[in-house]
């Protein structure tokens, strides 16, 4: 239920990410990723200071070409999507707050249930007697 609530709170972010303003409607993205922060507006741009070691985790974002004069030119993929908007961040922080409060409430409820169940359980200690001489 808590995850459903978090998903419902994030619907405005999903609509923004799937829209034309963010990534031209995310053309070419499979349906399960529509509305995620996947950016489809990107192109190779020159990056003279970049090296392949900067892109070890994503070598497909790195390319080289040789010029007519034998100079090696380096290109990297640049995203042109703006995913750092205040409204998106506020929705994310509110979702985080709801999750934290929800988890705290669930924890409180479980502790109350534990106490209630412990009081309902009868043990030998409940019926023991003390004999003194």
C-alpha cells in the first residue's frame, strides 16, 4: 500500500519525463521505461580533455575519429534533457517523507501488535507459584 501511494505521488514526474518537454516524448523507448528519466535527446560532442578511462562503465558513450592530419579527435555522448527541476525534486522529497513516515507508522503498529500478542500468550510463568518455608 505504501509503494502504491509513493507511485501515485510520483505520477507528475512520470508525466513530465514521458512528455515532449523533457525528451521529445521518449521516442524509441520501450513501454516499460516510458515515464522514467531515460533521456533520448543526445548526440556526440567533441571532448578534447576526455579519456577512455573516464568512460570505463559506459564505453558506448565514447568515440574517436582521426582527422585528415592524423590528429585523434575524441567525442562523447551528451544528454540534452533537463531532469534537474525544482518541481521534480520536491515531488521526490515529498515521496521520501511519506515513505519515512509510513515506515515509522508501520514500525509503531508492529510493536503494538507484538505487545498485544505477548500479553495474550499464556506461559508457565503466568501460573507459577512460590513456596517458601
